[in-house]
C-alpha cells in the first residue's frame, strides 16, 4: 500500500506493519495528487501538480520523471502500456509515450513503429580506432614508407593511422618520454611545496614590474630618507602601474642613452691611459693641481665615431629636457633634425594645415590661368602715334 502526504512524501507500507518499507520525497514538496502501481514494469507512479515520478517498488531507485509547465490535475496510464495521458490546467491534454514502461495500446499501435524509426542505433565508425596525423608528424615518426599501404588512410591534409600502431611507434621514437614526464611531476610537487611555505610575498603591479621591484628594494635599504616606493601608492602615477601604454621600453635607444653605463661607451677598447713623464707633472706645495686623466689611441686600432656620436646625442637629449623658450631658440623654424642614432637621421617637417594647402593650390591655378589668357600689345593692331613738335628745355 502507498500513501501520499501533503508535504510531497510517499510512504510504501506492508499492511502487516506500521513501519514504512520505503519513503520517497518529491523535490517541490507539493501535495501528492495520485499514486498508481505499474505492474508490468514493477514501478510506482506518483504525481504532484509539477512532476510525475516513476520509481522502483523494491529498491526505490528512480526510473524517470515527467515535468510539465502547467499544473497537473490527474493522469492515466491505459493498462500496462507505456502511454501516459495527463489532464492539466490547459485547454489540451498532454500525451507521453515511454517504450521502456510497456508497448503502446492496440488502438494506437502505430506508435511502436514511429519509435523504432526514431531510435538511435549505435553504428561503429570506420575511423573510430584511428588517429589523425599530419604529414609533418608522419615524417617525425619515420613512417613515410607506409604511405600507400593499408596502415595509412589518406584524408584531407593528413592520414588516419591505427591508434595501437601509433602508440607503439611513438613510444619507440620517444624512449625518454617517461623520464621527462617523471621529472615534470617531481618539479610540480616541489613547486607546490615551495608555494605552501610561509614567505614574504611582494605584490608587484601588472606593468613595469622591474621598476616597482627596484623601488621596493630601495625602500628596504633606506631608513632615514623618505622611500621612493611611495610612487606605487600615489594616485597621480596610477597609470604607470596599470596602463600598458606607460610601460618602459628598456630596449629603446632613448632609454639606453639616458641610462647607459660607463662601460657602454667602451672607451678602453680603443684608448689606453696616456703615460706622463715626471717633468710634465708640476709639483707645487702651495697649489694642488688636479691633472685630468688623458687617453691615447691604441696601436693598430681604428678610431670609430660612435663615442662622439653618443656624446652629441646626449647633449641633444639634454636640450630636449630644457624649457620651451631655450628649445625654441635652438630649433629651426621649418625643419628640425634630431641627433643621429647609430648612423640614422630623423628629419621632421611641420605639416601645413588643410586651409593653407587649399589656398596655395587655388593661387597656383589662378596664376596659371592668367598666364594663358595674357595677350601681347601687338595683337591689338593699334595705330602708330605721330610725334609732332619737340620741346626742349633751356640750360641754366
């Protein structure tokens, strides 16, 4: 005997005992509206207003369930068939057919033929046990001699090869594959152990990580002076650490010139310190003379102008950092030529506005038209003027 409650529970009893054999709960906890026994499939069918559940009468395992959008009032299963008719809060009834519950009734036996046509039959594909590889991978495995045999099936831009054959050949061509896998696993476990250790983790921004790390290191070294790492928390320089457009390119020429080291010029490669004699050095107790360090070109070394160019570039860059008034005096009005960087010269020509270009073009066309329309005085055929009396002035 099965009993449904108002909280969505179904109790299955043996009439000889007051202890239920099974307790089945509906997920929505709505009152149970109907319970029937489906003897052909040995299932119990219970329904509330949202779902119809099919479950085994012995084990209580769920067989299937049917849910509807509209509220359910009643359902009917003709005999031991798999046809289910439901009465809902809609103008039309819903009909469901589950072949695993039972066959269709005699008056609608055509449903069995429809389900047989719709049944998905599993068919073994001809390429199920094969692996697709390209021609380049085939050459790496050394199987080019199998092209044209039954072991390879050409398809598009590659071949299908039996998976078993592929695994055997791959393991033979990669004898140290297991060792590499073993080392990778050991390294992975060691990395996990390192991550679990307690340590000081420095939070670095997404952009300019090297600069941020340098500022943090300077903060650790400096105790008296205010730390430069305050730039990391200054809102004015927020874009320097978040926006990729502000990332410092350490490979650019300007960066190398502004942050070049002394050994970057490589003076010692071409020059050597000049040796002075004792007579050339002036010794005076009263005046302390600071003699500059002089260099001379090494024997057999050809002089290159890279050093001179670098010095001129440095002076030009200093000019660029000067105020606007000084730069305006030093620069030309029409063209500006920057310092050569590694035998390259950049010439910047100021671009004229569209209005100026249009005005100049119109003026040129006007002059050209006037030149075409201009006529000579001879073409007018004017009469010659007759000069009569001549007038002279008396000399003083």
